[in-house]
């Protein structure tokens, strides 16, 4: 039994875009997937250690979070200006690094209860 083709409706395009956004990192060869995953884990590792280290040195938690927020915003703005279509491996790694860093900072905030 053959499957009928899906009509190109707005809902179908939305579903395709969401699936591409959620599972887009799983496309490609093993090098792209493994470097993306390593960047995600390294971002998480750096997020946990940098916040603890900067908090020990600076002592001001809002200042540390503000600096991380500004750095992440610069990376996001730079990416949206430079990359128009399919991002390369470097931008994929930068995005995954950023996602891991944000996840670690948010998890740290939940652990501290603030």
C-alpha cells in the first residue's frame, strides 16, 4: 500500500521546521554529530566550572551571570548576522557550546534556589 503525498499546508511546513530544529543536530556524518555532542558536553562542563570559579574570585553572583549573559548574547547576534543558510560545523559547535553553558547556569541557579 503506497502512502499518499502530504499536502504543502502551513501546518505541515511548521511540523517540518520543528522537526528540523529539534533533530537537525542529528543529521550529517559521524564527525558532525560527535563534535556537536562534545561541544554540548564541553559547554555544560565549562558552565559549571566557570560560574563556580568566577564566583570564588569575584564574589558577586549577579556580575558573573551578567558577564556570561552578555557573552552569549554576542555569540547569538554574531551568528544571526553572519550565517544566513545552513550553519557550518564551527557554528554548530558554537551553538551547542552555548546551549550547554546556558543549561549549566540555569541548573546551577535551581540548585542554589535563587
